[in-house]
C-alpha cells in the first residue's frame, strides 16, 4: 500500500473515531488523546492530519453536512410528491446512522452558539436547506411565498425530530447504565 493510501485510511479512521467521540461526548468533552487511542495512534499522529481539534471537528462536520444534504433530497422528494410538512420531515430520519447523525446535528447547533466559525457554517446550512425545500415546494406547485412558509415548517419539523431523537437516545443510554 502506498503512503498516500495509508494516509487516506488513517484520516478516514480518525474522522470516524472523532464522529463517534463528538456524538457521544460533544465537542468540549471529546479529547484528541481519546480519539487517537481509539484508533491506536498517538496524539501527534492526529495533529499530523488535523492541525487542531477544531480542524478535526470541521472534518467531521463536512461529512455530516454531506449526509444532511443527501437526507434533505429525500425530504425534498416527499415535498414534491405532496407530503404534508410533518410527513416530509419524517423522511429525514429512518436511515442507518440516525442516532449518530442526530447527536452530531444537535452538537453542531450547540457548538454554533459558542464558536463563530461554526455559527457561519450553520447559517449557510440553514439558508441552503431552506432554498432546497422551497424549490421543491415550488416544483410541487406552491406560489413562492407559500413555498417559503411550507419549507420553513418542514425545516422546523426536521429540527424537532432531530432533537427528539437525541433526547430519546440520551435517555435510553442513561436508562441502560
């Protein structure tokens, strides 16, 4: 295996481990030492791939937001097919990885409240999500103002579903302890 391939595999392993750590313990609670140890590497090896914990988190967020875009395509399809806002929002979940996705999305919103760079990412995501859902509602036949209102409702239902999922998963973990 070439050096380039090993580096890519190590980076992917670090991102998976970091996603798990950030989902389970949040940005503040996840340590670079623990992430490194979980994949059998040193902390220095992590910093060879990601210059800071924030850069590692941003790598996880890039993957998370790609997943979110794919999930939103499912929702937009439901909007175009005539689903109600709540029915359309339900298409966001129901996939493998829902628990981790909900945990990471919740952490994204929490981190955005304290980290300006992350806040900018969330603001762009929210704007793009609204645009995507609005376009789907226009394609469905709604006039622009009604499409925007419909999209806002769908987005809020998605956020609520994610929050409920996160709370339910956290409650289940506490009960299982």
